[in-house]
C-alpha cells in the first residue's frame, strides 16, 4: 500500500472555502524552498512567473520561457509531498491559439508533474480556460493587476479603483468561474472589491495586495523571507531577514578563507 502523503486537490480547496477555512499559497522555485514550505503546512505552491524577477534576474516576468518555468516546476514538485503544485503559464504560452494553450498547459502536468496551471486574464481568456478544463487540466485564474500586462498598463498599479474598472473586474472574476477555473487570484485590487468578489464567487479567491477578506493569501517567498533586497512590496510582510543572515554568513566564510583560518580549529580538534 502507498503510504506517501496525499496532496491537496481542487475538491479540498472548495471544501475549505465552504467551511470558511483560509487557504495558504506561496511561491516556490526550487526543491529546497518547496520542501520547507510544504513542511510548514502550505496548501498550494505556485511556481510563479515571478521567477523572472526573483530567480532569473529579469526586469519583469515577460521574458520567462516555457523551458525555464517547466524546469523549476519539476524541481518544486520533487520537493513537495503534500502541497498542490501550480505551474504559472508564461507570457505567450496560452495566448496564440487554443491548441497551443492545451499543448503547453498539458506539458506542466505530463512532464513537470504539476497538479494545475495558472493563467492571467478574465473574460478575454474565457475560451482558453474552458478548453483547458475540458481537456482535464485544472486551471487557476488571475484577475486585477496582471504582471504579464505590465508593459501595456504602463507599470504596476492598483486596479478597480473606479466604478467602471470595479464592474469590469467583477465580470472578469465571474467569467473565470463560469469557464471552469477551480480558484482565482485577485491581485492589486481594493479591499472592498476583493471582499465583494469573494462573497459572489463559489470558487476560492486567493489574494495578493487585495486585503484579508479573500479565501486565501499568496505571497512571493523571497519577500516573506527578506531575500529581495531593500525593496519590500506594500502588500508583503517580512517574517525573517534570511537575506541579511545569509550575507553575514557568507562574509564570515570569505573572511575565514582569505585569512587562512578556514577549518583550522576543526582540524586541530580532530587531531587531538
């Protein structure tokens, strides 16, 4: 009998929303961080295209390729035992045609071991979501601030502040649900709007910069661990200064090696 732990799935997430239980999602980009987050009790691991900024050194998420995203998704899958792994479809991997969207999304499940995929957009990607779901691919939606549209939008900004934008975002969220998505990320939208969308939808909402009323929250792991340098997004909270601790440890290592003291004490103790 298989004794390995069972992963969270779409039915459990739906049950959590129905029961009023908060859902925890965090980004992960390698097996080590996936294991740590998994052991901490995170429900979902998003292999976000934020890897472009956090891991790959790009200015934004747009240059991220399928090959890069697939490799990191596979690594996260190997590190996680219980959390549901969601692969983030890169820019232009699902916008060209329905056939290409199915092919690319399917690779995340078949080759990288993902449990689901995420894509950005509302009504404009209705047909894409519906086609993927009909092909047996679980889809998480994403409305509000869309990082892959940052060039079109002229930068990062709060969405839904005007009544017209708020109405459009509500319609987008409803369209994502109708198309068959099992959950939707709400990013960078006003708290009252996020609360209204959450109350209206029967699928879970996962907020980032959208207030506490969503069914769950997602954060970028490097922000939470203080590894992103001096800049901390307004929606993020630093729980431990891991970046500073790592820098101090590396400086101590450099000092010991350059001074000729590396492992000296340990070697002396061994010889006694």
